[in-house]
């Protein structure tokens, strides 16, 4: 992560891909909510507008990071997983997937996938690894599972179990009221992974009226839309898999441990982990 208040330059002559700084972007807004520096004025404005309608968004963002940490510790520890495919990586922050997994099992292998130019600029921060393990980065779109699987096979052994991680990314596919595209993507990815693999998801639900209204306004602002789903739609993403207790629940209720942050009564995010039989 850059330590300055302004992200690095981009475009011709900078060595970085072109980034549109006139339209807010979800990864940069998320970074802003988490207190990061890798965002632009347009992102901070959009993030503040969202927070004015839904003040709980900061707790939601932090809660999602804590959920990821608990999930990866479970997968690398109790479940014994040593390979991770993290799609929709977002901007590097504290305790990325490889750092958590390799603290538990240094030999863990992690593949990150994203198609955002700013994430690509910071990919080197995700490519650190323990001496025993491996991390790699793929520039690809969630809507192209075939490319993701083909490229991931360069780092991961797809004959052995893999944990597929989809955190706050499936809301960017499909549209409100329709979860078929998201379900199709999950099925295609999981079909390519062997028995004993795991799926971990957290996704925003339509259970919090303030979140619903803030998201509606955000989607009208020109950014790539994020679609909230009904709880039963999120649960259907795990069809055909064996859910790990406690199932698909609000993320703060999934195997909680002590947190320095106040737990909101309804952060509007559900999550779960399931095993492929």
C-alpha cells in the first residue's frame, strides 16, 4: 500500500494502467471505508454519500475483513486446506489471504484474481510469500471462469482440494432479483475443483433498509452497480455443497471471536463456508 494521500500516477509514461478517476470505483471506496489511502476524491465523495445514508457501512467493511480472517484460519487450520483461489481480491490491506493462511500453514499456495487496474498496480504487495509457499496474481474477470481456472492451474494443483474465496464480489454480477448468473459462475468454478474443496462467500443482503437505500443511490451514480440479494438467494449459492456450521448467517455470527469494534445488530451481510463432497 502506498503511504501517501494520493495514489500513484497512471497512464502513458507512468508504467501503470490507465485508471478512470472521474467515476467512483468499489475497490477504492472499500479502501476508503477501511481507512486506506488508495482512493481518489470521487471515491471519498461516493463513500461519504453512502455513509450518510447508511452509517453502518464502516462496520460492515471491517466486519467483512474479520470474517475473511476467521474463514481462512478455519480453512488452513481445522479443514487442512493448503490451496486458495481468492477472486475479487480488492486492494491489499492488513491480513490478506496469503498472510493469514501462511501463518497457519507456511506451505500454502494462494492465487489472487482481479481485473481492476488499481489492484494490478498494487499486485506486488500480494505476491510476497513464505519461503515454503507460493502466491501469484491473475488479471481476469469473474465472469470468465474458464480463464481463471486455466491460469490458476499454473500455481495450484487442481487435483488437490482448493478453497474458493468470493468476498463481496458476487453482487457485481447479474441484476436485482436475478441470481442465476452468480449461481452459474459459482457452479462452473466449483465444478473445476475436486472433492474436498471449499467455497467461502460473503455477500450483501437486502435486510437492512438503510443499506438498501444507500446502495440504490450508489448504483445511480455511474459506478459499476452492486446488487443486494435476498438471504435465500445467497444461501442458494451453496447448493450441492455441505455447509460448515453455523451455516449461512450474518458474518459477525460466523464462528465469532473477540473484536475491537462494536457489533451492529444487522450489518446486512451474510456469509458461509461449505465443502464439496
